[in-house]
C-alpha cells in the first residue's frame, strides 16, 4: 500500500520545525552576545585594538650661568613592533630593510627570542625624521613609530669631561648628566590609544599617567671662559708635547667654578669617541710640590716662628737628611721669608718648616680644606691623602714642607689659594649657579693672608720664578711647582708635572685659577715656563670677559707716557 500522500505533510512539518528551532537558537545566542556577554566582547575587542603607550619625558636642559645651552635633548623617532602581529606578515619584512637596514632573517631571529606574551620590541632606535616617515608610509602591520629624545651637546668636547653624556635611553652615565640624573630625567607618562590592525594609532583615549618633563639645571660655568680654557690647554699640550693638561678657574668670593677642563678629551656627541671621560681636575690626586710652601710659611707667621723679613740662610743650596740629598735650583744664600717664596727655595722651606711639629703642619693643612671634598658636587671628586703617623722621621718632615709625601686635587688647591685672595675665608666650591647654601669659614687671619699674598706677588715679578704668568694691566699673585712623578714607588727624573696657581687682581681679587701640565716632553718642563703662560692667557681673557677693572696702575700710566713712534705712510 502506498503511504506517500500521508507522509509528505509530516516531512514538511519536521523540516519547518527544525528551521524554526535553528532561528530561535541563533536569536537566543545573539541576545546573549549583545546583552549578557557585552563585557566579554568588549574585552576581546580591547585586547586587539586598545593599547597602553609610553609618553617619553623630555630630559631637562643643562645651561651655563648666562643661560647658554650646554646639553639638550632633541626629538628622534624609534621604530618598534608588536611581535605577535609582525609574525603574521613575514612577506612585509623585506620592505623595512632599505629604510632601517634590518634584514628579514635578522627580524626572524629577534622574533624567535621574544617571549610569547611580549607586546613590544624595538627594531631601530633614534631614526632621523625622513626615515621615520618612510617607515610609516610602508604600513607594515604591527610596526609603529615612538617619539624619543637624543642628547645633543652644542659645545662638544670643550665641556665633555664636566657634562658627561647619556646612554641611548637618555640616562646619564658620566659627569653632570650622571650626578643630577634624577632631577634631569623627569617621569615618563602612559596613555591609552586605539590602533588599527596594522598597529597604527587612530585615536588617543586619555592619559593613565601624566608625563613630567625633567628639571632644567643651571651651572656656574661661563661657556665663554670654558672655551678659552679648553683651547689654551690644547695649545699648551701640543706645544710642550704633554700627556695631558688641566685647568680650573673660580670666583674667589662665591666659590663658583667658572671653567674646568682637561685635555685630551672626547666628543660627547659621538659614542665611539668616549674613551677619556674622567674629570682629572676633580678625580686625580697629585703631590703638590712647591705650591704648598706659602701655607707652610703662613703657619710659621701665624705661630710667630718667623716674620716676613726674617733671614733664612739657604747656603750652600743643598742639604743632606737621613741619606737623602735635597737641593735648590742654585745656591740662593741668605733669603728673607718672602724671598723663600719668590725663589721657591726647598732649603728655605725645610728650615722654616722645622720650627713647626709635623702633626701641627698636617692639621693646619687640613683646616685649609686639603683633607676634605671641595663641595663642588662633581662626581668622583676625591679628598686627598695625608700620612697618619705617630712618629715622623726627619726626612718625612722635610718633604712635607715642600709638597711631597701627600696628595691633593686641583680643586682643593685652587680653593686654598682663593682663601688667601679672600682674606683668609675658605669657601666651598660649587658647580651650580647661585648655590651658596654653605657659608665661608675664616681659617686664617686677614693680616696673614695679606702677607702671604704680598710674597706671592713677587713670584710674578721680573726676578721671580713665574714672570710669564703676568697679565697685562693686572697685578697677579701666584706660585709655580715642578714635581717629579712617582711611579711604582720610584721618582722619575724625566717625568714631571708642571703647575701654576694664582689669583688676580691683587688689589681686589676676583678670580683664582690653577693650570697643571702632565709630563711635558719638549725642551722645558718647569712650571714657570710651561704652566705659567697658560695661566696668563686664561686669566687675561677671563678678566676681560667679566670686565674686571685693571689695577696695575703703575704700568698703565707708564704705557701712556711712552713716546710714540711715527711711521711714514
């Protein structure tokens, strides 16, 4: 029996019912997704397109005392990628090679080393603007540009040993950049952005953390004087075939460092040249030699052991102490105490120093700042080295009086001479403009400082050891030093340090400076021939720049009274 006519309606009903059930299930799922699972969809969408992006803080500017920029961060662009997206488009990698120089194989290698959950990787840092635009025009999926900053130093090598430099992340590694890194760095910000499927930002949602730019810092340095000091040191080192040369010049009243330089140095704008980064004037210690004699005499004057005109017999120009022979440049015979300074007599210094116990000498030198940091704030500064002895041999006592057997820094030395110029007031040094939180301390009576100053002025006279330190139209006071270098416990007869330290103008001191030339290898090596001329050039230009009034009135008047010579046209 044929049952076909009766089963057809049933089949249609089953089919229609199935379709209806399917529609109901789809509608129910749609309602669930649109209503019940809205948060889930939102999270999945955000995971694909919502990103947190760092906003780089601008590093603070470093300026000199006159507002001239010494270090500034300039904007650059860096190329980065989201690894999970970049992996999906290997056919696009080759497009990057001609712009950022990264081959596809190199990209593959980097991606293999990336953690699975990592959402960020650098492809190229510090790209120039034109190349960054080319990268964006390529529209490689997952690749984007991030604004960063690269440090630039307008004065190059002339301030390098002081300012230092930063790494590729703009973090200070040396010098002022390192010392004040926390103040200069600031605080990076974080913002939320929406990206398209190729990783490009299409909308900024808002800030999660506001960016705080770094603090600007103003140094006590005068860039005009700094450049003069730097160039003078270069010329001096070349002329005398020296291993290195350093100099510091300060304001005697405020302790502000106006210039500090060392050559050879490096170009902070070129990472490949950063091989000589130490600030020798602050970090290295030296046996001072004869520049210490004025302070030995100051102690003798203070204790009433001598007067300025006390006669010291230095004959025959040589002395034997415990088997050691100490000599002067020649036999000076009888000298006044001032003459001991003028001629830089070792014998005279020993005979004066013998009148004072060595422990008292060391204590006195310590009170002048020779056993403490200068207060400059320069990274790596050392505080000198003095012997600690309960019993002093005669030879040790003797060498102490003419500057051997202990070590100091150039900062300590120029600070002590500034004390003499400032009437006995010892002022902390500073590398920051206007940073005068510490007060000066009176460590020597004014009359003693003036007496020693008068002696030091004779050193720069026509018959003194440093006539080449004279500055036209200004009275100068100072002292030379020529020391043998100590290497592996042995003093080297053919290796010297030449030094001159002094201040001007004597009638109303404004500036103090020290110049040190290490291992001059040419014909001359005495401080009066090597370091004194450099001091003269530096001091003359600094006084001119600062418009300090001349005080050598006698020579100024004489120059006006000299007869002129007429020359036929």
